[in-house]
């Protein structure tokens, strides 16, 4: 009755399909008081890191909404060198404990993506692979997302791809996932992670101002889950790449929906804040579910929805 | 950042949950491991059951951790939907919390008297600070501000007055109350009581918790008196243990710290209040 | 202290900004047992109606999700003639009671939109104006939405526009609202309604099937509100047309956010199911809010967010 | 469609909310206007406070409306999060409901005995039907099915047995119980009790409420006996009063009716069960 839970996420070998969404899991170490991260998860995805440190956005960065939160952290990070100095030893150990470590690459320009990738290549030999965050604001283009169109997303991928032989995933924004997915596949992406938070707006109607320090911010949590499942399904129809399904996963059922819709792996995100044991519970639940579904390998359930 | 802060998930049982002032409740929970490990100025993040549409926990500081009894006392204001839900929890009900979280109060390195300043629901962590000082044999005075007599958590004031007397000071402890409308103690803001105390008595440091404008005022007075000042800050929090970076606090030197990990207690000079 | 609450939604005079979202308010008469619809609301938007009757989708058409529902009604409707026969007298009376009546036009092809518009022109002289639902599946194009691209949306508008001199609104899908909004403005739309439900997917992980009779269905309710406010704001920046803000409005605060983001009117949708008095409460609350904000006319608050 | 069905919003107060069988509760609410106006087979849509993430009301049928006392009795199964929340409502708690909703049972036009058939939580509306028939002087027999003895709402069975005797029939009423495991009454499904009754006694009509497979079985037996059969259907509902068209029921003639408005009671021949 033992199911093989291992999956291959574009060259990243995972002991089970459970990953964590960047920015919701610290860099793993913050959860070691809750459970044995290294022995439990298939992978973790670290916070987005750029070549140089970023301060991130002013406060407030958070608002609570119905079955959701909004955040505008703005990728506060200590730069690749600072990140590796602070977390490298822990993350190397994590990988040795059997948990894949995915480093997320952020940049405000193609040059910054390239530089961050080069620095990671140099300083983080322990990284299992990379996830390129193409939703970072493009400073030269007035703050629009770097990968907002198929052509722009392809350009980011074209920049990063030659600089590493390790697996490269792309974290996709919640729009045009079929078209952008195809463009990324054409440029050699190994896997796609979707979806990022959904841009949203929350106003204080007395002050007439945003409830966060930015006019818009990213919506996440159970509220967006069904939208994310639909986008994973759309993307899975369009590309021939493994997908990591992200968006409002708070339970093993949510994760199983993502797998049935076409995701090879899943990332637990906002639920890590609500329940720090969420990702561990998802891993347990998925294994029970796979056994109940009578499969030998969880991979048999990827895209197995009968629609 | 203190990555070695590793809160755990604890189950707790409500022992007492009683109104103690207007919109103010005293919650006593049984959580033995937390009671043993939590330090003054740290906080915990409570899951309050009932409404799944609110996905965040409720971060609360505490006033007293009793390791022997295995209990922790929290005093909180009912300010929104979440704390209203907490106020409805009955003795015997169970839930979970994460903690201990963050960086708490530090006992001053130099010997001498501390001036504690509390505004509104800033009082509970100040009570915890007072217990910490008393246990370390450090003397203190205190100023406690409230909107009016009805909102004043009087039992807390009595606790401050009743704590073990200073071992290093021969003069009596002063615990002053201020209210905005004068319905209890001195009429005015806490700063109006802090200023004369600073002029009259000798302190090595201030430790303050309360609304942002109050903290700014207290920090300015400390600065003028050339005294260090620890402040305990409040932020809306995502996780409460450094995972989401949502509770940023602007640093005077530029950039941001995280309230849940680097704080909630900061040196007033290091942050933009 | 009395605020002028009247607004002009592209030629539709409304006593206050409160409208109802198509498909969530029956055709008004179902709410007359709850409150005096004619004396309370600025407008109602009727269910989508096509030239000929549509059966709609099989059961189940509904699933409950966190702070949301999904529906796949599929625009079940009795055709224009059947609609007018059954509801015409009531709706004419509603308009005489001071509540604008917006008829929604559905179609599977340009010909069907044209035919429905002609029939409404002939049979519904009492209609205050029309709302064209461009999210209907295009039968000739394999079921993609009729107005999925700026060009396709423009074509629908070009078809309907010459057939009526009454105000024509367009109900927009939740994507590319700036570009599609500009295209619709260029074709003579009088106002835009946004957003329609967000396509989403909910699976039963035991049976591996959709929880609804269709693979995807539309998500609505408080979960999508902040996304809708952002899209209204984006559209308001892009076009010079009055907007009707729709999406998860359950309280006057939600409606006020829409107005501050740039909506001239607001439609209460899913909240009508949860609390049949919701739209009436929104109208009351908006008037109190406008008074507290110290304006003479609610129109001063349209787009008044300070961002 | 019956657009003249115009439910209103009523406040209700919980008077009794007690377990009466496994996973089964009896709720007595005070709602005077509803009690005066609701007809057998109609339903109401209850707002159960507590969890804002569940935005839909809970549609429930009723077993007895007492216009004089101003109360309505509902018997419901705890099957999910919403009904679990309802089971936690305490006497004295208030909320709102919409109703009366839908099209209920019709007293047969031809004189003669009716056979009532209830499966599981289909029993409450069948009790309401029995009261309607008894008040109209129409005789009935009944078959009540349950999973097992523990899940059987025995008080309901007793009510059916104890109702005013038939005025038009000289023979005694039969009320049979079936359980899947034989732990009470006849072992088997309701159809196994319905079939011999239809062979043995004379009926003018059947009226049935229960799970879909049961209704299909009962409708087939009615059809074979050439008797009309009313069925009360259950659907997940959006509004409960014809606003959203989500609770469609497939019609034998093609197209869909709405359960909340055209039903929940339908002629079995007109719908696809």
C-alpha cells in the first residue's frame, strides 16, 4: 500500500510533491521549531533574492481580507552574497537532509537577473535549482512587471538560461498563463511555478487611501485557490513542462486538486502563516490520498482530472 | 535578525477570560511549555477558532508567565472582529498558539532605576517588564496612561505598586496614573507625568509601550534627558516568526527590521517611530 | 447634510449609485417581498437574455468556496419574447417607480447579439438601457468568450451599437480591462460594467471530477472583491467612460471602495443571495458615507482615492 | 415559474436544539409570521452565524408549523460544516431566515389513501405532508427508512402513527420502518416495504422524500402501479427564492426547472430523478 511519492520537477528531484511558496516560508529555518523541515518536505523555495540588497516597500505591507491577505513586501532581501552568508550553511544542510532547495532570483532589469544568476552560480553550489520571479517591477518600464507579456517573459528566460546548467523554473503571474507558458518553454524553462499573488486593491474608505503602502498589492490565500487551479489547468493544456501549482493551498485536498489539474508539485504559501504545520500536513494527506486512489506513484495522478 | 528565535506550536486551554476594564479582558491560559520559555516582552500568536474567513492569528503580548502553574496571563483590548471572537472564548476551550516570538525587553546593563511608561493596552508588556526588573533586583517607577478611568486596568496598576520593593533604591517606588479626561490620576497624556519625573528623579533608562504618538513623545523626552529608551512596537503581523516579512519597522539608519523577529522591543534610537 | 446621490451611468439616470449584478437578483420581482425595490435602488440589471431561449447548463451549477461561490448557470433564459411576456409589465412598473431597468443581452454569435438587440428594441420600450454580456461562449470559436480580445470585444460592440439609440453598457470579463475598455470606448460604448465572475476550477479529489457540471465556472463573492477594485481602478485610468463597479460587494464599505477607485455606480451581486437586503443596505450606507465625507454630490467621490 | 412566491426575511429565536438520533437534531424556532404562512413541503433558508467564510444560507424543510405558538419545528442531519454550526446554536440565540420558499405538497384531488415514503432526513417534510393530509381528512400509510436504528428519528415515526385517524378509511393506518441493517423494522430499503404495500392496499398517490436513488426506486414502483407520485427534491441552493437559477432540476420534457421556486416538490413524471 506504499505509494512512491517522489516527483521530478524539471530536473529537481523531490521526495514528495510538497514545496513552499517563496516569501511565505522564510528560508526554512524559521519552521524548524515546528517540524523537521529537512525530513518532511520535498523542497523549499527561498525568498526572492537580487544581486544587490533591496529594502522592500514601506509599511504597511499587509492587510487582511475575506479568506485572504494582501501583501506588498516588495522583495526585501539582503542580496545574493548576504543571503548566502546568512542562510547558506543551513540550506546546504537542508539539501543534505533530503529536501531540495530552490533559490528565487529577482531583478529590476535583465542585467540584474543575469548578475544575480551569476552570483548564485558562484556562491550557492548547494542550490537544487532556481526559480525566476518575472513579476518584479521593471524600473526602466515605469514599474510594469518584467515578464508581463510573452515576449518580455521570454527575454528574461533568454537572459538567465545560458548562465546556469541547473534547473530553471519561472514563477508566473496570474494572467495569460497559456501564452506565456509556451513562450517560456520555447526559451528552455525546465518547469513553471504558478500562480503568483493576484494584484488587488484595498482602500480605507474614510481616509480614501490604500490600506497598504502601495496602491495595489498581491492577494493570496484560500480566496484565490480555485482561480489558481483553473490557471494551472489552462497552463498544463498549453505546455509540455512540469508545473508547480501554487495558490491558496491550505489542505491536502487543495493540493490534490492542483495535482489533478496538472501540477507535478505544489507549493504551500499563505497557509504557512495561518498554520505553520500546514505544509507537513499536506505532505501526509497527499500520501494517504494517493494510497486511497490506488496508484503506485503519485505521478499517475498528475493531470488525472476527468473533465 | 535573530534566526535562532524558533517558536513552536503549543496547545492552550482557556482558564479565565474576564472583563477587567471597558473593552479590556484578562485571559489566563494553560500552556506549560510556553510559560516556562517565554521572556518578558516576547509575544505569542493565537489561533481564535470560529471564523475561517479571518486567516491570520492574533498576536498578543503577555503580562505574566507562571512557570510553576504552567499558565500565562494576557490582558487585551477588544478592538476588532478577532479580539471580539477571543473575548467569546469560554474557560475550557482549547486552541493553539505559536511562540515564544520575537526579541523582548533587556535588563539594563548599568545599575540604577528604570522608568516604565505604558499607554492603553501597552500596559501588559510593561507589567512583564516590571516583573523582569523586580526579579533582577532592578528598581523602577512607572507611569500608566489610559483614555479614562473606565478603560484603566487598575489591577495592573496595583500589581506594579505591589511588586517586590527595590533592593538598590532606598526611596519609595512611584506609580503614577494619567487619563486623557482626568477621571483617574493626573489629567493629560503620560508625557505630562514623565517629564517632571525625569527632572526630579534619576533613571538609567526608560522602557515604554503604547500608541505610536505616545512612544514618539516618550522617546523625545528620553533623548532630551540623554537616557536610553526601549520601546515595544505593535504591527499587523502575517506569521509572527520571520517567515513573511510583512511587519516591517523602519530603521533610523535606513532599511527595515521585522517587528516579529528583531522586535517587538527596539532601542528607540534605532527605529523611526 | 443632504447629499445628492444621483448619478448618470452613460445616459442611464440613477437616483443613487446602487445597481444589481445580472443573474444575482432574478429580475427584481423576487426581492419585492424583502423591500420596495422600486423605491430603493438606482437600477437593476436583469438576467442575460438571448434572442431565443437557452436551457443553460446541467446540474450542479453551484459550489461553495471560501468567502465565495462558483456558478455555471450558463445563462438559462426564456428568450427576449418570453422574458418580456413574463417580466415586461413588472419591469415597466419598476421604471415608473424610479428605478432604472437595464436589460442584459446575450449571444453565441454576432448575429444572435444583433437579433436580441432588435427584439429588445421592438418589445421593451421601457428598458432604460442595455448591458452587453461579452463573456458568452462563442459557439463558432469552440466556446471561447465572444469578447475575449480587444478586437473581438470591439466587433460585438460594433454589431450592437447601430441597432439602438439607448445607452449601451458592456459587461467585461476580468482580464485586460484597460485594453478592452479602450477598444469598447472607441466603438461607442456608453459605460462599462466590471468585473464578471472570475473563471475558476473546483475538483472533487475523490472522484477526480469537477464539482460543477462544467470543468470551469465563475467565482464570485467577497473573495474576489479586492481583485475587482483593482481592475476598476485600472480601467478607470484607461478610459473616459463611466464605470459600474462589480465584484464581491457585500457592504457599503465595499461599494465605497469601488467608487473611490473610479466607479460611478456599483452592482451588488452574490451578496443578494447571502442577505437579500444587501443592496438596500449598501444604498443607505453609501449615503451616510457621502455625508460624512462632506460632499454635496456622491459624484465628487468617484475616483477620489488618494494613491 | 411561480414569481408570486415572495419569501420575506424573518428573525428567529432558537427555542430548542436537541439531538434526537445519531447526527440528527430537532430545532424548534420562534418565528410567528413564518409559522402562520409556511405550507407543507415549502422550506426556509437559515443564516447560521459564526463563520463568514461560508456565505450561503442553509436551506431546510420543516416538520411542523404551529401558528398558534408561533413556532416551527425542523429536524436536520449534521452532514457538514454548516449544519454542525447550526447544531451548536443555543436556545435564545437569534438569526434570520428567508421564507416561506418554493412550491410544497399538494393534497390529491381524487379521494383515497396516500402512501408516504421517507428516507433518512427526508422524514421531516413527509411529517409535514402527513399533517397536511390529516388536516384535510385524507388517509395515509407511511414507510420510513433509515440507515440503522441509531439514525432513525423515532419520535417522527410515533408522530405519523399518532396522527388523527383517517376519516374515509375503515382500516388501520400502517407505518412501517425499514433499516439497511435490520436493526429496526424491516431489513432493507424502503422500496422493499413499498412494493408489497402497493400490491396489498389501495392508494391514490405516493408522496416521497429522500435520497435520489430512493426516489428513483419509489417513482418506478408508482409508475408500475400507475399512480401519481409527488417527490420532494434536495439541491444545493444559492438564494432559495429564484434569484440565481443555480438549483436546476432537469425536466423530462427537456430544459430545467428551479428547485427553490418550481419545487422542491415535483410530480415525479415531470423531472429526471
